[in-house]
C-alpha cells in the first residue's frame, strides 16, 4: 500500500518531489498506463478539435416530437429542431463524481407550448418560440464516467459507450422539472436508436500486432487538484482528466483507481519550485508492463536463437515494482566464419554459442535486466566451448576447440526528444561506457604446432571481437525497442491530434515511467474570448484572444469544408475586425464561418455563427395564468445586458433566474402573474414586488395581505392589486357576465341609441394583454412579447383547418368558432360572432387567416385572434395564437389534433 503524504505538503509539488513519490511503489493502480491532463486545457483542446472537423455534416437530422409536461394538460411540441453534433467536455474535478458533458446546440426549429383548457376538447397553443444560434436552448447529456467505459475496437475505433447515459437536460420550459421532462423526451428518442448510434467516437487509431502499445479499453475520470483539497482552501482548481488504460492481452482484474481524490496522487507537478505553472500533461507507463513488454519484444527481434529466450521476473507482487528479469532459458548460436591477415579461413562449424543461462556444471552464465535509480541495467555473464577449424595460408587445416568467457555490463537511461522532427521519440541511451571483460583460450590441439608469429593471436583477437560484437548487438536490439513505444500515441484515446498534441518536457524512470510535458501548447496557449461567437449578418465584429500573445497576431477567415463557394465575409488580417456576409447572401438559416488567430507557431480557432437578428427574445408570445411562473430569455448579438420591463399598470412582475446562463450570452428572467400583486416601498429605499396572500381576517372574512419578509415594524407602504377575476367578490369558475356589464348593456338597449355597442370593451372583460419589452441600449433595439391573460374561462373553442392556396399558392388557416349547448356542439352563427384581432398584421376575413400583410409592413410571424359569441348571461368566447407563417398551416393543424405524445421522435430529411 502506497502511503499518501498529507495534502498540504504537495500543493505545489516539483517534478523531483513527484519522482521521489513514484519511487515508493507503482503509481498506475494496476493499469498498464495512466494519462493525466489539465482539465481546462483538455476541454479547450477538445473544443478546438471539434471546430477543426466541423462541416455541414456536423448536424443531426431535424427532429419533430412532443414532450409531455403534464399528462393530458400540457405539452411542448418541437418542430424541426436542428442539433449540431455534441461537444465533449469534462465537469466536476472529482474521482468520486466524475462526469462528462455532451452539449448540443439547437440552432434551428420552432417550439409550441400546448395546453388543454379546463372542459375543452382540444389543445390550444399558449406559447411560441423560435430557436436559432442567437437564442436557442442547449441539450446537455451528462455522463457519469464510472458507468461509461471507453473501448478501442478491433478496427481501431476509439469510443465511449453512451447507452448508460441517464441525465438528459433541455432548458426549454419554465421549471427544472419541465426541463428534465424535455430531456427525458430526447432520451426516449436516443434509447430508440440502435447500438451503433449510441457511441461517441473519439478517434480512429490504427492498431497492429507490431505496435508496442495496443490499447484495448480505458476508463476516464476527473481528479481534484491539490489546491482544492487543502483544509480551509477557497480554491476549486481546474483539476485533471485521467485516462487509465489496459492493453490488449493484459489482465486488469486487480486494477482500479481510488474512490477518493485524497487517495490518488495528483499527476501534474510543477517543473520546479520556482515555476509559476504546472505541467499540463503527464503519461505514466506501468513498470511491470513496460519492462516485460520491452524485453519480450526485444528478444523477439534477436536472431540466431537456438533456444528461445524465456525469463522470470523479480518483484511485481503485492503492489511492488518489477525490479529485474532473469533468463531461465535461451541460447544464441551465431554463424561465424572469417579470415585475418595470417589466417586464411576461420570457421566455427557449429557456430559461436552464447548462452543466457547456466547448464550442467556451468555456474557462471546468466542474463539479468535490473531496473532502478532511473536506469535499466543489463548484465550478461557467460562461458562456452566451441569447435573451430583454422586454414593456414598454405591451404592446410588444423582443428580444435576454444574456451571463452565474458562479463558484460551496460546501463541505459530513457531519453525523450523535446524538439525537432522527432519530438516525443523515446530511446534508451547509454548512461555510461559499458564494461566488458572477455577472453578466448584455444585448446591444446590448436596451440601445439607452431604456425608462425601472429597466427594464433589474430585468431584469438578475431574470436574475442566477435563475442563483443554479438553481445553488444543483442543488447542494442533489445533496447532499440524503446523507439517503438510511441507513448504519446495514447493521447489519441481522447484527442484527434494524437501524439501531435504532446509537448514532452522530460522523462524519468523511478519505477514507473513518467513523461511530463504540456498539452498541445500550440493550440491551448491562448483562445478566443468567445470560441463560438455570434455575428449579425452584414455587421462588423472585432475578435479578441486571451491571454494576449507576445508576438503579432494574424487573422484569417474561411468557409466550412464543402461550402467554399459561399460568401464568408472578410477580415482584417492585422486587427481581427471581421465583416460578416450580408443577409441576402445567406443560403441557409445557420451559416458558420471559421476564424483563425495565429501568433508564431501557436493558433486558435473560433466557430462563428452568422445570425439574421441582433436581439432575440423568447417566447414571441405567451399565455399566462394566475399563479403562473414563466421563463423569459433574451440574447443580444453583442452580448450586452438587456432590460426587461413591464407597463406601470401591469399585474405581472419579474424575478431573477437562479439558473441564469453563466456566460451571459443568454439572459433570463421569470415573469410571475400572481392572483394579487403587492408593490411595497420600504424605509430602506427598496421596492419589493411579490404575490399577496389570502388570509382569514376579522370575523372570518377573507382578505389579501402584503407582508414584506423581515419587515417587523410594518413600515412598508404596499399597494394591493388583485388580478381582474380574483377580486374577492368575483371569484368564480363560471364565465358569467358581471352585474356591472349587464346593467351597462341594458342601459344601452333602453337608450335606443344608434351608436354601436363598444365591442372592444367586451374583449377587455375576458382577455387582458400585457406587453413585456426587452431593450438593448447598446443596440438601440426593443423587442416586445405580448402576454395574453384570460380573465374568464374559455367556454367556446376554434376548430382549425387548412385553407388551401389562399395566397398565391400559400395555404392559410380557417377557424370555425364553436360552442356547446343542450343539443350538443354547434357552429356559432356569423351574426352572433364578433371577431377580434389581438395581435399581428396577417389578413383575416370571415374566419380565414391568409399569410399576407395588410399594412405593407413585414408580416408578423404569428397572429392572435379572439371571438365572442353574443349572449346576455355568459362569456362564450375563446382565442387562438396562430403561428403562421412561422410554421406551415398543416403542421399547426397536425400539432393541435395529433396524438398527445408521439412514441418516437420523427427525424425529418435534411
């Protein structure tokens, strides 16, 4: 068991301290390799690689489906929602709760909120939204990493299994519960996909049997940085992303990362105590895997083995290092023939035998590899006897045997190239000059005849040289395998750029091998202030990067692959001022452009969305009910703050959104419609707006009460404003006309006046309209959202039908005003119907909406129509939001009269 230091002592750990820690025992927790990356840098590089490969194919097919919010009462209908492919990032730097986030942006589509009014047979559209790059919701799929392992297929496809992803979250409604319902609907669609579509492909890695590293499976975790774990620390730290790798053929049954941050050593030390920033990448290769693989692979390349090499490993049990390899079998028989100046032919007819293990009476021969003190030490001792034949210059031969002995020691250290074309290349280099003692002794047969000076000595020199050469070449063959390790290729498990994403700084071998360095500094040194910015068509935008690089920056812009012929605008190469293409040149709803900032060898990219509007507000229109709470969102193209405002006589009020977008791009408020609105001015100068409470007063009489929380002195002056229909004397579920209206109507009839009845006043009795204004001061723009507040229940309804070809081939919508009586349902006669245009400028005549403007202005995307049936006692009325031309009339009809919940989301053709 490795002893963990107190966390306070390793908050700023140097590389030397990290290496000292590693000497205590294995640090890879039973895995063959562990990679560590700075989490924020990893997320930055993942986004850059996402932008690198972004093209027109990076979208899912449009989706149309219904999400049930409240069964049989409320639904959200999403029409042709266009999501781009997911961006992977890592959240929550904690081993205990490691989580990844897949974010998909909804860049196009419409959303209708549907409800079924009490007692009604049909659904009614109560809210309309439009999604685009400026103000579209994001779909988040959050993955608990402990249940989503990674795999490398036989074909080399690196992927994470998403089949167990549970947390789908779509912020498209008013409450967290409703947003989860929307996410669940997307999950239902996802669950219906086949297994092949439920994987997130990270990369493609071609793996062969010759590769030193052959990853098969891996797990991903996040790990809190030490400064976030010191007692009383206020820092959170970016933390690290950890990838633990099992190679093909390895047994990982004993492998497992600690379940608590404090039980795992942080993998990103500082280069030294004076360094201001730590390493952003580290790669550990497990001692046992590395040594076994290195020596085994080395001997597979050694030629002339008469007995294949076998070995036993010293150490490696009970969480200890493999400290050595000792040969248990193996011999080389080197074919050997040659000549010297004095010896015409030297022939070892049975070859030169170099054994790795002692046999028989031999107690001397051995081959050992020892690991320690950052070195790999080879020792090869041996002895042997071989027959030899020597040919004299005269052509005569003499035969005999030679005895020989050798002692060879060589020590190697790992080396990594940190620059140049071979950056990242690992090698084993001699740490010192090898020592060699060897001697060859001819037997008596070879020595007993005199052959002149130099004959025997040249033969001995030749033989001893061949022993040395073959021993060296054998060791060189083994250590040359280090060049094949290609360690940084493992970066390809997460990053498309693979080994190119590594900038190694050092290599150490205290037991496990550690390769600290920097994660793709050329791509992560700086970044755009907004990596996915929005620019209004035809407008200018000056890009900025942070932190500012030392050298000059060059700016370029380009289309996505496959869109080369389209207008992408222009950019000033020196200043970064970009001019977006004009609105008329856009050929699709969501135009994307790649902008690149380059300084020296470093560069970063932004994925720019060209939008058609500068201020987006959602929803476009909505209905509000008493005691309701509704989310409003707005986004300005320049990211500037917007102001939400209501008229002074409004019944609604705003509150802050506790889950507001932290980036500030999408701003939000909640609109509340209380049954009674309290507006209180207090001595502290603050004004409080909130909902009143209905309480029992003296004598049991009910009354509305406004009480500011914390105000014990009752010094706040409060205005009490009950919503029409909720004055205490009028609370009723029956849409009965009030006594005041009946008296006013009778007076009009009795007067015999020729003046028309003020029908507009009737509408205000049943429907109130408040207008929310969203203003961007910097843009000088205001967008209005009508809020429709039914004061009386809707006793009637509209039947919606498509009216074909009413506007130059364009379809319209026909509304049939209907009610119900003692004899069943009926169409309200035209003479008893009063139509009201509440909002919009589309043509509307005799119950038919035609999508053409009646005032010469641009056609509004929706129209609100109301109708009241003439009746002396009851309010028989209804209204409709008609989202035409935003949505085709047939889609509107299908939405209103289709099933409550489609079992499977429909994917439209792109």
